[in-house]
């Protein structure tokens, strides 16, 4: 076998073009073979198809059809968020333009741990992260310092970094979060060796400010050693904590504030909805996740930081990447922008998307999915066969068949998964189990939402 072609370099585009045709054909064939939002038959059937397609994982001699066969198998066995009936999680259908940009990132393969591996990618990252941070902190009356943002693998890494920055800025910190907070905050506290987090009740699904006030008043320890984490867009119900009230309490008690806006942060893009994030700019750190309400392929996380000087604690030196004399000579020092070393240029697809769609185009997508959620809630509210949890706040709708047991709610979800008909989520709230629909597909039509309800109705065990 001759030496396989490379993706970049003079021969790259010529070598890639036919391979891309193969990939696109295989994607189409795989999706057609699946014929729905996810493969039918459950985990065993899918694992069998994958095993059959792969054959020998590392054969002695390679095979020419591996790209077509494996991509086809992956597509055939995927849960496709571009199907309107795949609506369980904060799992968005990526925009074509973002996926195309990501191909360029894979081809050029810049690595953002040193300037000499990523000259333009590091410049692009500096530009775009500064602009996104300015977007988050636009409302700040007295900017305390330059805002900045770090690129992360998602909300989990952003939350971890937020806790780390708080611990370093305050010389030890205790996390205070709502009962509605994302599980990654608890893991981050554990990972960083922080004390057990204080959990503030969230009886209506959002953090109760009176209970927070009480916790901040009564907790022992030095003033300023507390980090409050609020949520803008809960994973289960898409609810927004009262951010401005929480920011007032943090200011009054001298606590640091982190806002996990992994889901709700996308509302910033919408002129219609951004006012609902009032108070966001008062947080010391903000988690954003553009692979949720931002239509990016995974990964596209960010941590916005109100005061860029907080990032100084991440400074780290490795002579081969950021020698002092190189830095003094003007080569940007990138190691302090992540805890990772080798790092993909995830900023490229983000930058391309922002520039292609603009604020108006992205805002329209946000408005569309929020409108779909309102339409679905209307359909549910009008049907006595269903119970609606509440009016949607972002694009999540929770409902259950009227009179069904929790076991029946769990069963209808699994039946639809097993039959490959629909991907719905689940959420335990108010002591009951609900079906969760997270609408992130701007192409969904009213008929799709009606079909979804028919499927649930027809598959609920009675
Ligand atoms: C999804 C989510 C996260 C975790 O983000 P990942 O990108 O999955 O790591 C954190 N917080 C909230 C509120 C989320 O919805």
C-alpha cells in the first residue's frame, strides 16, 4: 500500500474531495437505512450492527471501503438531532456551515497550546472570545477590568474552571448552589477538594432567594469565602433563577457569583429574549455552551470571566511551549488559557457561525425554538389526555399522559426509544416523573409536534 495522503498540504484538498463525497454519500445512506430519529431495536441490535460493520478492528491489512462502511454504520445507528422527533436533551442539530468550518479545523489541525502551532487560530480565538465576553458583560455599569472568555469542552469544564478561579481568587471557597444546579458543579467541588456544597432549596425549580439569603447569613467562615452558583436555564425544565435578586444577595453578603448559563446563555443572541438574562453581567464568571442553544458541533463551551486578571492564576510555564524569552520577544503565551495542553481550534466554527448568521440570524433561531416550545405547550394544554408541567421558559416542555403512573411514563419513553420512533427525555420534578421535550431544531413544524403527542398517546401503557 502506498503512503496514505495527508489532509493538508498541497495534495490535501485533492485527496479530500473524493473522500468527502464518500462521507456525504454514506451519511445519506445511513440516515435512509435508519429511517427515523434513532435506530430501532435498542442497544443490542445497534451494537450488533456496529460489530458487523467494523469486522476486525485492527486487521493485518487495511480495507478501502472502511470510510464508507463505518460512516454509514454510524449514521444508521445515530440519534439524529436534526430529526424533529429527536428532542430529549440539550443535544442540538449543528448548522451545516459550522460543521463545514470544523472540517477546516480538522484539516489544518492547529493546536492552541503554543503560538507556533496556531498563529491565526490563536489570534482568532483572542478576538472572538473578547467579543463574546463583551456581549455577556455589555450591561456592566462599571467594568471592573477587561472581561475575557476561555474556550472549553462544554459546561462541565466551564463550571470546573469557575470553581477553580473562585478558589484561587478567594483563597479557598465553599460552593452554595440551588437544588436545581447541574450535577457537574458537585463533581467540580469534589474534584477540587472543596467542602461539601451547601444546597439551597429550589421548591419551584428555581433557587429560592429567601433561602439563599438565610444560607449566606448563617454559614460560618470568613466573609467572601462563599461562591454562589446560579443557573440560567436548568437542564431539566429550562428555568431561569432570579439572577438579579441573587446578584443583589451576593453583593450584600460579599459572596462571589457564578452563573451557569450553559443553556440559557443562548438567549443573549435574541433581541426578544435577552432581557430575561437581566443580572447575568453581574456574575464573576458565566458558563456558556454553544453546542446547546448555539447550533455548534460538540465541543463549543466557553467560560466568560468578568475580570480577566482572575485568569492570572492559570499561568503556567513549559519551556518548549512558552519560554520566558519567547514571551518577552512577543510570542503570545497560550498555556494560561486552558488547563488542557493540546487543544482544538473550536473557535473557528463559532466565529464562522457568528459571522455567517449575524445577530439577526442567530436570534431568529433562538426565537423559533422558543416559539415551538410555546406551540407544543398550547397543544398539550388543549388536550385533556395530557398534563402540562408549566409554560415553557426557554425551549423545554415537560408533560405526562393524564392519570399515568410514573412507571407508565418511564415505559412510554423506553418503548419509543426501542422502536426507534422518538427520543424524549425524562425529568423527576414535583415528586413525579415527566416526559421532557427539549426543542433545539429550528426546522421543526407544528405537524411534527402533533405527531410527537400522537406517538406518546398511542404508546402509553394503560
Ligand atoms: C449541559 C449543561 C452543563 C454541562 O455541559 P456539557 O457541555 O455537557 O459539559 C452544565 N450546566 C447546565 C445547566 C447544562 O445544561
